[in-house]
């Protein structure tokens, strides 16, 4: 398990100075099923 650096305040330090987009969300199983169906219908499914 990797450890992440912390600032003096105790908060996690940024990995870099560049903006990073969040690439994950928390959703229910039903929501994931609906998202999968919508993406498959639109042809944007990559998994």
C-alpha cells in the first residue's frame, strides 16, 4: 500500500500542481446498470 504525503495541516498534499479531474463516482448498483444501458445504446461503452 502506498502512502501519500501530507501537508503541515495534516491534509493530503496534491500530487502535482496541475488540475486533476475526478474520475470516479459513488453510485448504487441500479445507477451503474442504468448508466451502462445508456452508454451501450449511445455507442459510448468502452468496457
